């Protein structure tokens, strides 16, 4: 055998091997012909097994890599290789028909060929695996968010993005679905439901991607938008084929129809605008679908301004504490107060409804909460030192704090740093939405109780877990949401009054202090008095007051003449 001729053919094969994307019979035959001719190879096959068990059972998939076109003698050399993804690949190299046995030199060179093929195949598999891990959600075997962004970038570069719409959606109450039919069936239902949307996709850059959990985002041509929304509005999905049992799945969605945009669009713009519309839909009591428009764009810019200005505003103490008194029904005296935040920015008060939701999207709300607690403690210390009639002040903490394992330590540090007796501080927390938050809440409330700091559950009666919340967690105060109070406009006024009566009675039986917020009318005050709910907070008595005005309410002998 001519060694130089072999080395030249081997070099050519190696160079050409890197020019093809994957093992393909036609392409491989073309680049292997010269080398295989020199080595007297009639054909090359790869037999792949999914795993060792499949190999043991003989369950395989064979691929022809190279064939000379004539017959082979049946004599072969083989090599077994375990791939990076735990598959088994066996390479078979067959001798040309009518040829004499390979020499030892030829066998060594054939072994080199099989090693090269194995390395190339391994590289190809690694690329495929990396691509799958990068762009696919492993649980549902569907595209993930990276693929969405990739498609968006391609469409933006091609100037085709104006033909598309994006929808960010969440499967409503899917945790309840999992509880009802089991997690395995829930996963099956989720796959089938997403499959209904995937069936509408035919453009290579249209995509449905999983963001995480039961949250998804899709990018499709605008004319398909209504068809997508029809599915999201509610569709029955079969989860038991034998019994033909199905369950209704619906979604909350934020829509960004890109064709209606006049500005230059970036992939991040698409994500942000669909996300913004989605979160508005998520928090809306009136609709499950919200479209992004110019109003939302202006709000987006406003939100960005708030986030950008927050650090400096906090440093320069632009956030002010306002106090809304809690009034004892019997004596009409101030029995406590809730600390509420106001932002004095550029000479104007910014409504909490503008900046609180923005800060709650990240950890900035936690910084503001601790700032407020510190400011309240400073006021209490000053009142104590000046001999004022000091009352317990409640301070709101966001649920964002519950992931902080050292929350209790941080609260106590702030109170003690200001030398404030613990009985003057009350921490208000709202109901939780997950089991993890519930456990964190229980741990935090229990810890605060041991320190002598009071705790209250805010907006009681709004959520679905209210009774379990007060059964499992040792609260001090039950703060009844204003929605429990009947008004003249209520059609079910009598029923509300009955509910209010028994909730107050239950709270008192459990040893909880009970306060009703949102009290605005004389009739509501009378209802509180009749049911022995002795604490009220609301506009009937006072709006939130600046510090100086609230301090007047703390003067001894001050009573509300109502």
C-alpha cells in the first residue's frame, strides 16, 4: 500500500469531514470514497442502541455510512463506543468482495477511521444535545424562552416582525388541575393544550415556548391571533382516553400585536410589552386578556422612570410616612394607626398606586418597607421622649420578604436600633398564594410573636385560604377587608351583615383583636358597634395624615365627635 497516497486521502477525508453538519450516507460516501478504496473497504455501517438494555435485547437502529456499490465479503472489523448521551454505537467496516484479508497495517488504519467517525459522531451528538438543552424544555419536550428570543431576533433582522403578534399566557389555576387529576395527568393535559396552539404554526419562525411552570409565550402571524385566543379562552382537553374524561383549561393572556407598532422593535421590546399586558390581565378582576397599546407604553416609560429614580429618592428620604388612625368605637379615641407611604417627588405627591406595584416587581419594595419601619420607629421614639400618648403603629411588609430567612432578625434589629419597645410595633402581612410562602409566613409570624411584636393579617376575607390562614398561624390581629362591610349599593346587604357578624364573633372566640378597615358611613360604624368590633379604620374618621397632623390626634383627651 502506498503510504503517501493513504496519508493524502486521510488528510482530505479529515478536512471534508468538518464541512458536513452530520452523518449522512450520500455526503459521507462522497468524502470517503478515495480513502475506503485505498483501504479496500466495501461498506461502513453504524448500529445504534438507545442504551445498554436495548443493546442486550437487540433493539437497534442501523445507519449506512458508506457503500462502494458492489457486494461485500461479509468479513468485517467492528468497534463498540459508548456515546456522551449514554447510547451505544457499534461501527462495522466490511471488506470488499473478492479481496484478501486486511494486513495488520490496514487494520490499524481502519481502526483510525472508526475512531475518526466516532469522534465526529460524538461531536455531532454533543452539538445536538447542547442545542436541545439550550432551546428545549425537557419536561414538555417543547421550545423554551431562548428559542422564542432566537425567532424574534431572526424576524427583526428580516424586517418581518411587523407581520407577527406575541402572546404571553398563563394557564389559570393549574395547581388546582394537578390536585384534581394528578400531576402526571396534569402534565399530559398541558402538553395536549399547548399542542393545540402548535397545530396552528406553519412558519419556521413561529413558536410556542415555555417560560416556566404554567407560563408560556407564543409568536405567530397576526392573522392567527384570534384562533389562538379562542383556545386560550377555554378548551376541553381529554386526559383519560378510556373513560373519555376531560377537563377545561383556560388562560390569562397579554397580547402585543406588533403590526400596530410604529417604532423600531427589538426582541426585548416584544417580551417586555407582552409581559406588561399579561401582568395587567393577571391582576384584573374584569378581563383575562389585555392588549398592549400606547397607554401601556406610556405606563411602561413611567414605570422605568420610577425604577430609575427610586435609589436616589430613598437616599434623599423623599418617601414620607402618613398615618391613618385606628379609632376605638366605644370612646372615639385614637387606639392605633397604620403607617402608609407617600412619595414627595419634584414637589408633588406620587400616589402609592403608581409606585408600589412597580417596586413590588423586584426587591426594591423590601428596601422601602425597611425604610418605612425605620422611619416609624424614629417617630415613636420621638413621641415617647416628648411625653406624647403613644399608640401601636402597624407597618406593612410585602410578601417579597418571605423568602428572606433572616427577616425576623432584620425587623428586630431596626426596632431595637431605635430603642422602641416592641409592644408599639405591629407588622401587617397579606395572605399568601403558595405552600412555600405559607410555611415562610408561619415561621415569621411565630418568631415575631416570641419577640413581643404584634402581627396582623391584612385584607382578611379577600383570598380563598383565609380560614386556614388563621387556624394555622398565631396572629394577634385580624384586619377585615372593606369588601366585608355592606353598603347601600349591595344587593346582598343582609347576607354581608350576617357574614360580618360571625367573622367578628369567630375572631373574638379565637382571642384575636378585630379591626375593620374601609369604614366610611355612620351605618357601618353602627354595624361594628352592634357586633362588638371595637376598632375601625377609614375615611369616616380620618384619611391618612401627615406626621404633624397625626401628632395632634395623639394629644391627651382628643376624641372624634362623630
